[in-house]
C-alpha cells in the first residue's frame, strides 16, 4: 500500500469552508428549501462527490472504497474515483481527499451530555484529557466561587478525579473546610457516584461519625474513625434537600440548557462524533437548539422518570422521532455503583477491605424485575447500568424474566457499562440478544485505577475481545462526564489496553483496529436499532463521516489518539473543520 502523504493545507484550500457549506447544516425547513433551490435538480447528479480517498466503509459487502457521492444528506454511491466522478454535475461540490482516511462518523452510546456544567460550573479537573491537578488548585477555585456566593448556599466543584491529583493523597473534609466553614461545599467526582463534603455540609445533613451507612451507599471514615468527607452512591441522598441553591427562572434555565447543548455539540463534532446517546436532558431545549441550526450531531434520546412515565402512558415507544432526535432506549436504570470510583458490586470483595467490601447494589431484584417488565410491555428498549458481575447477573435475570412474561422480537436489551463479565454472563447475553455499551476511553484514561481490581479481574473487564468472540454486538459508551468522550482515545484504549501511564491491563481482551472501528460506528447504530440508516458508508445511509489526517490501521497503535480530525460531516454538511 502506498503511504497516504497528504497535504492538509492543499486539501482545505481545494474544498474551502464554503465547499460543503457551513450554513444550513441542519434539517430545518430552510435547509430543505436551500437544498432544493441551490443544488442539483438532475437526479443523476450529486450534491457532493469525494474522491481519491482511503475510505473504510465499515460495510462488509464493500469494506474499502476510493470515493463516494452524497445527495440530499445521504450516500448516493460508494466505489471508485472514476465512477464517482460520473455523479458530478452543475452545482456539485467535489473534492480530492488526497488519500486521506475517511470513515463513518463515530457513535457514543452512553453520554451525560452536560454542556451547561462545562459552561457554568467550577471545573476542578480536565473534562477531555489526562491532566493532574493539585488539591491547592481545587481549594483556590472553590474559594473564589465561595467569595461570590452568599453563605448557606452550596459551593460545588465538578470533574474531580481522585487518581489525577499531584498530591498523591485523597481529598478530604479538612481540605474542603479550608474553602469555607460558612458554605456547604461539595466536590463531585467525575464518575458521578461519590462526592466529598466539608463539615458544614455534613452538619446540615445531620451526618456524624456514628451515622450508619444506608442501603446502596456509605459514609467513609479515616483511620481514627472520623468522617473523611467522602460519601458514596445513595448515601448522598441526605444532602439533596439541605442548604440553599441558586434559583433560576424558567427562562434562565432554558437559556443555560440551550447554550450548554450548543456548546457540547461543537465539542462532540470536534472529536468526530456524529451521533450521541444522551442520558436524559432537556428535550425542549434540544429541539430549540436544532431549530436554530446549532445541533451538529444526531441524538438518541434516553430517558427515565416522568418522561418515561409519559411515554408509557401515551404509547410512545423507542424509535419515535426522526434522524436527528429520536427516542432510544431508557436512560441507564442503575443497579450498582461505579467502576472508576470502586463501588461496583463484585462477587469477591475488593482487595484489602476490612470488613470485606463488595460494592453497592442500588436496586433490589424485585424492583428491577418490575421495572424491566413494565418497560418491555410498553415496547421501549430497556437499559440498565450494571458494572460488577453481581449487578450484570441481576440485570440479566430481570431481562430474561421480562422476555418470558412479555415475549418480543429484537428487543436488544441494553446493558450500560457491562464491565466485569464471565463466561456464564456472556452466554446469557448472547441468548437474549443483549447489547452492551462498555467503557472505551477508560482503557487509556483510567489505567491508574486498575490496580484496585487487579489483573485477574481486568482480564474480564471491558472485555471487547470476548464480546466479539461470543457474537455479541458491543458498542462504545464513554459515560462522559465520567470518561472523556474522544473516540480515537477509546479506539487506542481497546486496541492497546495500555494507558496514559504506560501500564497494560487485560491484554488478552485487545481487539483489532477494524473491530474497534465497528464498535464505534455500526455497533453503535445497532445499539439503538438504527443500523438500517447509519453506522457505515453505504448507499442510502445518512452521509455522516469523518476525515482523518492519518490512518489508524497504519500509524502506530499508541498514536491513534493523536490523529487529527480534519473534518466532521453530518448529513453531507461540514460541521467541524480543523
Ligand atoms: Zn452513565
């Protein structure tokens, strides 16, 4: 194969910002109008022809191609450069990709797309990349916030990662007392299952060193038996209704939601994501952002609570919506704790814990059974968060029971994370047609936490190799904010199983670059029953694709995450350009 020696400047020069068009990027009415008015009226002619590219289609009927044509936001033709040029007519945009690599847009099947936190809150860690911070920097940032906050009001910090701290020790209640003794202070671990509180917060919640743990959560102590400020999972419920919080008007809230979504959409396409499964969020704001042409990626909307109830009551099932915003599975119905924060439910206790700690189960089997049955009855794709082997077993039990009571075809019950498996769990998943969305970026980002589990467990964690071997279609679930969402970081992680710190864990579960691309494209589409119209570069499918400066197949596997995303295209329109 010849080396793709591209010249990016040349490529951009040829195509220019206006070539594919930075305007009318969304399916608002005006876009459709513009399409009809401005583009080709001859049905043989395309809106866009890309040629002289290294195209990985992720379509097994034609894995490689040189070129493709796009019309009306969909792929019209995929094949050779010569043939593709036949689709060029008056008004067709065309560009020579100069042998750059092109593949389908990436799909993230588990993401808490909290753009408003990124915009409006204090971030005490780096959301996107590995970065170490000092405890002093956390205290400083929160002090600055406290200085602007009336006493008794909460002061919160986000994106904390307990193993990305230069001080090499745990954050504790004394640190947070240095922020303020007048304000309740909370530092949220980016994993979402543990938080750190100051004395004022503990006091307001009525928690002292003698407070017993609650079902599904713990109040942690130091060696002397004093509270250390760390509280896990459901034990945090007692903090919800204490202290004061800024009250926003409906208008202010709406504005923040819209700005947050528009902001995070830009971040997604910057990293090559063209479809993201949103864990809940503000559906109204999402539609407004779309109407304004600011939604650059497609959304599989996953929900729970009131909205799920409304769906069940009113007969709205998974798949309702269109190609931009569509109801997918439920949002994650949580059965256990967290992998990164070491609270997931394990059959064998965590090493070195006394009394033996096996993690947190956050739901009874009975409740889980009833929930799964109800969702299945409503024709909605169920989705449970299960990390540990104990929780995955519980979730499969609930899914198996629901399928027996209410048999349905092709349910694809989803298991978010599905981290620690074994042969029996794999067999049951295959039999049920379950679709897991395990962590991908963790294999690079979180290797500093794997020693808590040890190599034996890591051999069975994020076990992509096993999923492929068992014929289970595993997708990618970054779980942002817990994990960074960069798909190329995830691909490098699952291909190498080597982290930022050089440690390799569970090398036996490595997959190939081709398999990792499937995980991040077609398997993601399958995860939400959308493989008929997205996830590969195939005639008739949505024209969502990314242009990369290098080929992950030929560059060193430890350099995949550094590959530059040159361009991201959704529905044939450029939504990001380097
Ligand atoms: Zn999650």
